[in-house]
C-alpha cells in the first residue's frame, strides 16, 4: 500500500473511533476526576489539580491534530473561547499527538488555549478517563466538565463533531455549592443529561 493510501485509510476510519459500543469505565459523574500532569504545546506542564478551588475545567479529548473534524472542532472552540471564560473555566484539549505536532497545529490555526500531549506514556490519561482506543492508539472524541471541586460534572462521548454550546450550557449551570445528581449516559452519539440542584 502506498504512503498516500495508508494515510487515506487511516483518516477514512475516523468515524469508527466512536462506535455504538459503550466506552470502557472512566470517572462517573460526581466522582473525582483522575489527576494528571501533561505538557502543553509550549512544553509547559499543566496539572489538572492546580485548578481545584479556582476554576472549572472543560477537558476535550480529540484523536488527531490536523484532521478535518478535529481542526473544525478546535477552531470552533477558539472562536467561542470567551463563552467558556465567562464561566471561569479553563479549556484543556488533549490528544495523543506529540508536543511538537500540537505546537504546529496551534500555530497554524491560531489555537490560543492549552493543547496537551498524552503521547507518553502513550494514552495514559485517555485510558484513565476511559476514552483511549487501543486499536487506533488515539483518544476517542469525548468531553468531560470537571467542577471547581475536582469532580467530574459531566461526561459525554461524541460521534462526529462537538457542539461547543453544550459544554458552555453545562458550565453555565455549575454554581458554587451545587452538585450534579443524575446522569443518563446514552453511549456514543448520545447525550449526557445532567440535573443540577
């Protein structure tokens, strides 16, 4: 198979990243979010627990830098970053791409939020969150909102593209002292509904 054919085969299977099978176990709604330290596109360490008590965090796992869907998602987040910041939220996008690739990706598309590399140990953070695809060696397209106390406030697996407004709406509902009480998880392509009381 030629090099071009190999690349086309790789990217034509992107839709298979999110099958109808339920994801492996990861943090449930209301449970502590697994802590991690990863390097961003500038080589700086970013630790999830450093935001506890200060900010909510939107964790956005994506499979491949430079792919059409992921580029569209990340530029969409860039264009709506002010909506996330309105709710005192840090946006952290995570892929298994190396730091250097993420730097070029960020520079090429003007991505002005942290892109974190889960390259080595390969996919360890994605695995901790239950979203690592062992067959393809990439993170499945998934989102988690972690509240200011460090608990997973929502979990959502996404089939093809992310609707950023959904994360913004979840963040808008997180008020001090309020906790998520229910989650109805429908698998890939479904929705994660939360009630905040």
